[in-house]
């Protein structure tokens, strides 16, 4: 029973995380910057410490990330 409950919690957390536009599709890190592009599309970005480069991606604007 405990294993099933833990598996359900992990699945729910994974689904919530996958639906967030503010998470980098490359490494899953949260966006550090966000800016509007066109209509309801925003450009998100963050600096990756390991690769020493900036990741950017376009997605629908999320309400929970400051502009």
C-alpha cells in the first residue's frame, strides 16, 4: 500500500512539473528570466551552471513567473 501511494505521489509531481512552461525543457530547471514575445507567447531563459550557457525556450506565458 505504501509503495502504491508513493508511486502515485511521484506521478502527480511529475505531471505537475511537466505542465509548467516555466521549466526548461532541456534540463528541467526553473526559468530565471521571462519576457513577452508575441500575443500570449513568452521567451523563458536561465543560465546553466554546468554547461556555462544560457538556455532559452518559447512557451505560453505562465502566471507564476515574474516578468
